[in-house]
C-alpha cells in the first residue's frame, strides 16, 4: 500500500455535477475518475488534490450506503496547500463562499475556510498532518 491513498472522505451531493465543477474550478482538484449512470447521475467520482483524494457521488441513488448515510452532512474536510492566499484568491474568483479569510493560526498553519455548493465546509491551509507522506 506504500504510495497509495488509504483514507478518502466520501461526500454525497444533490447536484454532484455542480459540486465537481466547484471543487475543480474553485478549489483546484483534478478529476481522476467520474462514472455516471445512463441518466447522467454521478455514481462515483474521484477528485485528487496533492497526495489526497475525495470521492463524490449523487444523493438519492438508493442502496446500503445511501441508507446508512441517511441525510448526513454537511461535513468538514481539511486540505493542505502550499500557498493559502493564492488558493483563497482562486476560490474567490470562481465564486466560492469564503467563510474565513487566510489567517495565521497559533499552531503555525495559515488557513482559510470556504463553503461548497451544498454547505460542506472546506478548510485549506499550510498545516500538513504528521501521517502525510
């Protein structure tokens, strides 16, 4: 498993296509995979950022996972970035709602916080968790 991502947040959206658009355009994720049903519903998507991945899918598809998740959310996700200020500016230009401007934290990170199209909270900052890499 060396070199592979072993922990992936999974987020479900009413409009997964809009979420994928915002995550790629505003927050700099890249599409690794997007699988759709015949009607265009996002069954599973993987979006990469640095050494991490989030998985995204559409709400309302049914199945065991849908039942277990119920109406869960929103969630919060932290993503390490090299340049918090530049990342925040990119997100702002793409229309993301910025909840907290880039701010120096007492633990040495510089973070900002944004909300995605369906209310999930994304924090981007320079702190890299000890388990990374």
